[in-house]
C-alpha cells in the first residue's frame, strides 16, 4: 500500500503544541498561518507518496555499494535527490541570509516526518545536512558561512557528522583523530571515523564533513576536542571546486536496516592529512557539535514517529482486507476481516496511540525550540530553552522505542505474512531498530535526563512542566460531559507516580548515584508515558469531544498510563537487583 502523509494529524499536533497560536509563539512563527502550513505539508506528502515511497523497497533490496572508492546509491536515488533539491525542500528550515526559507522547526519536523515515513533511508541525508548547516551557522566564521552554507542550503552539497571511532563508540573521551595546525589557518586531519551516514555518495559534487579531532596540545578527555570542517573537495577562493581532499570512504557497513543509506568508514589523511577548518573555538568542539546533536536527537525522534506511522498505516490496511476466522460478535457464516477481532483491535490501537503520543511530544519540543530561538520576549526564550533541554531526551527515547514496538506489532498483525519480506512489514522493524541506538543510545538519553536535565534551575524546569501536565488533567476532569469521564484518574495516577519517582531521583543523584543510574531508563519511560498522555489529552480537549481522539485517549489511559506506577516502583526499588546481580563483571 502507498504511504499517505497524515497531514491532518500533523496539523493537529502543531495546534496542540501551540505552534499555530500567535499569542503562544510570541513572534516565533510570524507570517505563517494554518492554510500555508497545510499547503506545505500536502505538497511534501505528494512528493513522499509519488517519488520517495516507490523507491523505498527498491533501496531496501538493492542497497548502496562501494566501487573503487565511489559509493553508488540505489536506482532512482540520484534522480529523486535532484527533484528534492529543484523543489526547494532542502532550504525549508535554513537561515534566510544564506538562501534558506527560515521556516519554524515545527513545520520542518512535520515535513521531516513525511520524508522519513515515505523512505527513511533517503530522509537520513537531508536530516544530517540540516544538522551540519546549524552547526556551521552558529559556530563557523563568517568566511566559512559564506563559502559553504549557500550551497549546502541549496542542496548542491550535503553534510555529515563524524564523531564515532572504532575504539571509542559513544565515549567521546576516547577520540584519537588528530588535527595539526599548518600556520596558514588550516589544519591537517588524520584518523578514522565509523558509522558515517552518507559519508560518500554520487548525488552531489561535494560533501561537507564536520569532524571531531584533537589538537597536539589538547587537554585530555572531552575538554580537548575541537570541531573541524573538512570538505570532500576543496573549494577555491572564487567558490569553484578545486582538488580532491585527502578523505576517502574505506568501506560500507553491512546493516540490519536502512540499507539504502550508505553508512561509511571514513579515513582522513591517508596521504599526509586532510585539509580542515576550525569551527568555533579550539578545544570546545563539543559545544558546537552538541548544537547539531541535540537538533539531530529531536529529528531522530521524528524518524521514530515516521516509522511508527508507516507501520501503522500498513497494518491497518492489511487488517481491513485480511479475512480469517469468525468475529465474536457474529457477522454471518463467512470469515471476518481481522480488524473485527478484539486482540487485533487492541494491537492497532496500541500502535495508533504510541504514534500520536510520540508525535505530540516531538512537536511540543519543536515548538519550544522555536520559542527559544525566536520569541520576542527574552524571559520566554529562556523558559523555552529549559523546556527544550528537558523534553529532548524524552522525544528521542520515547519516540524511537515507540517505533520499534509499533513496527514489531505491525508484523504481529500480519501474522506469518509479516515475517516474510514481500509484505514490507519486516522492513519497518529492521529500519526502526537503529533509532534507539544512534545520536546517543536511549540509555544515554535517560542518563542525560536524570543527571543533567532534572536539576536544571534547581528543579524549577521540571516543576513547571509537571504543573502544566496537572492543569491538562484537571481540564480533562472538568469535561466529563464530552465523553472524557474516568480518563483523568489513570492520567493523574501516572503523574503522581512521576512526581514520586522524580523526588526519589532528586535525593538519589547526590547520595546514591549508581542507584539513580540503575533507575534512569525506567524513569525515562515513565516520563515519556506521562508526556504522551499529556499530548493526547490536549488533542482530545482541542477536538471538543471528537470521538476518535477521545477514544484514543481513553485507550491510552487504560492501557499505557496504568503502567506508570509499576515503572515508578522499578525506579525507586529496583536498583539493588541491578547492582547486586552477579553477571561475571570483571573486578
């Protein structure tokens, strides 16, 4: 079945996040109205359905290949990228002064969902390029901006992020890539990076690598990491392309999913050193790179929404057509569509609520990012920045976990046919499984949440957020006449559980940090359940009792929110079973 962009659902999530409310956005989305945003999303939906979706299975079956140091993407890939660029999609969220359209993050995330739902392997490329653009725009010199940003924003060139090394993994303290100053303002970069998505391809004539490396006199650890811009092809002073830089793709990773996206082993400086340019200050590369990483974490959360949406669409279509068994309610003597069976209905509802809850969390985070960058009121910008910091690990972790669960449940709906590649259901699970891993594993997101984000402003950021969730639940309770009766109680119980677990965390972090770390992941899941319930509750309130949104909230409250007290108990009482277990850990 062909992917159909859920334009109405995306718009509804934008509304609930306040992204269409001029009073709430405080100048962060000037000149945009609902009709304009709908037109953008509908056009993106057409491109996704007509151009990207037909290439999805082709890319999964064919993959990218390495031939004599040159990466060849699947059939149709380069042509689709040219269409993407010619339509102006690459410039959508980028700064106006360098040729971008300057649209808000909320709109960009809506479009990002569409690209990745239609074809996540293709959507990886613009996602990473946008992150590189953000880092150069914020940390680069005026010369680097003027030389590189216009052609990256136009889509003529793409961008990458080079962090991981074979011996380092997620621990950036272990980075050994070196940067030697030459005395002319450039540096010579030597080292190997792995897992570099779109590190090499034939779709554009240049690729701009952002590379973490160490200067010769750099202090140890993350305090000694700098960020460098390393073009695949050197750029002359007049903007023309010069010689090939000393950077090559030495191999492609053989992956479980997103097979068409070339994931490269990149070698820098095999012939004396790749020419690089410092971005930001020496030894403060992570400060700039985290700009790209945090934006990418939200975008990966949106990728989770995208895969969950695609898997849900496929499962719903199959369940409506597949006939097997007789329905319990009885519909004559023939076999019934399996969507009539209660267990299949339960699975489909689970997929739907996880997808919509994840979308709501991501849109709330994106709306806060727009406020943090563009609100007219400085105090509102500061408050919004705290909200972005708090919600980003939730958006990434909850949404990507939801993608894996929804994709797995989608296979279950298909039964044995789901385990067979020809139906397409298995691809969603294979594609989704990387999402909880990259841009910081979900365990790292959980640690970031409890160790860095909960203490923000002495806990005031968390307290304000939980107060707003409580107000939403009170609004649900007051609207029982609209079919919302009984829903507030499980939502409220989940909030109480989160508050108790948060209080425990606040005490455990300084006193028993290992216990806090042992409970970090269940705490992150608990937080995501409450945030997802808040998103669905706001959708039900804005719908004025609309049946579908009300019933989805009821199902979420009865099936998802009710797990929150158990997670809270795991957070507060489960540490010893983790820390005392004998797993053969070396002394």
